[in-house]
């Protein structure tokens, strides 16, 4: 398939393996590149000194041998990310092929990435934020809609994707949220998206570096089991409604909200909330932990098995063609 996304990133199929905190790893990205798609990981998955350098070296080596696959790094560009500057410096030195920015201004990432020809896609949930990213020169939008895992957006992709495409006709839109099948991919391409970003489906993969309990929860959960919580990062985030999630609640209390909104305290309080949330998530993905906070999107409804990343990619490619042929036959009937 050929779209603006495949041409920009030089990949065979218009799909990004979405960046997932504590889930995305070297093995998953290697499989993505070999499968002809783009794999990504959050820079915060590698927080120890020297870790991200080593991973980028290995991924660059794989990329040199797989000309029709690529990889990218997700940067949390909020000021509350303590590793942002260090990670961006390393990524630029290693010439990461493309970036996805989240939760803040992408200005610096765009400037530094464009200095050596890399591309930058910005997470957006509405037209207002998209306009700011467009004005800064981004190369595309990740349209994060309802049903996405992690920091989901409030708007339906059926509205958000064509709205972005209409407002910014020359800027590629990549749809993210609730996509776990080839039919879902085809539907987004039909709406005007140039590609899709798929996350939750790859949590239930053999390569994902999380506990079997987490993977099995992805398979057994339904869309009604996904809830929104402010307890992890202060920003609404979708998780599986486990007993522990119910116990701690989903909303910040009045004191937490006050500290989050106070001009003097909000930066440091939000940083504390995010660090605390990261530690909770880190414990949750380990085997035998019962304080479970598992990020996932509503596409869990469509996931029935744990498979290798290679098999997931090939199945979704096949399903896309099947969905296209089925639709074409119905139109021509």
C-alpha cells in the first residue's frame, strides 16, 4: 500500500506500532521493522544512564538491514519530564528517523529533528492543538480519539480525522484509538487518514515485556471494562478497571486538584504525580503484583489471543485486503 505515511517513512504498510510506556521494547520494534511498518517506543522506557543509547544503536543496526521498515521515539515534551532534554540530545546524536511528541509544545523537537531530515508527528486531540503544531512545522498529526489506550482524546475518530484532513489538507493524519483489525484500518483510510497507530493489540504479544496477567487481561477484557483515571499522571488516562483501580478511585481529590492548578505548585506537584504514577505502573506490569494499573484501550473487545508481533502485523495486513475486497464486491454487486 502507498500513502503519504508510507512515503514519508519509507515503509510497506501504513501502520505505526504505537509507543507504550513499559510495554514497547527492542524486540517489538525489531519485529515491526521486519514487518515493514514503523515501530515506536517512549523514551521514558529507558530511564537509566546509557540505556537509551544502547537501544538506539541496536535499532539503527536493524534498520540498516530492513530498508522497508523504520522506528521512532515518543517524547513527552512537558516541562515535568525530567529526562526530556537528555533523551532528546541522545536521539538527535543517534539520528532517530522520526518522533512522536505528546503533552506539550513540540517546537524544540521539530527544530532539532528537521536539522538532519527526521520527521515529527504530534499527538493531537482537537483542531486548536493541531493548529499550534502545524504552525511550528510538524510533518503530521497523530489523531488520538476516543477508545485509545493511555491518554485518550474526547472526540470520535469519525469526526476528528476528516476534520483534521479538511483543515490541514496537505498534512498527513494518522488515526489512533480503537483500531485492532484490518477492517478498522480500512475504515480510517476511507475517512482520509494516511495511516493508523495501533497500541493495545501489541500488548497481547509474545514479545511485550509485561506480565502474563496483563496480557491475559487484554484478551479477557471487554470495552466496558476500560475506564478513565486521573490517578496515574494527572491527565485522563484509560486503564482496565481492575479491583485495585476501583479501590484507589479515578478522580483527584480537592487538594490534588488545587495543587495541580496553583501557579506556584503545579509544575512540581504534577512532576510528583507523574513519578508516583510511573512507579505504580512499573510495579503493575511485573508478575505477581496485585496492585494492578494496566493501561489499555477499548479495542480489547476485539483481541482474542496472544500472538507474536510478526503474526499480528501479517494478520492485520491480510484483514485490510480482505475488508477492501469485501467492500468492493458489495459496492459492485
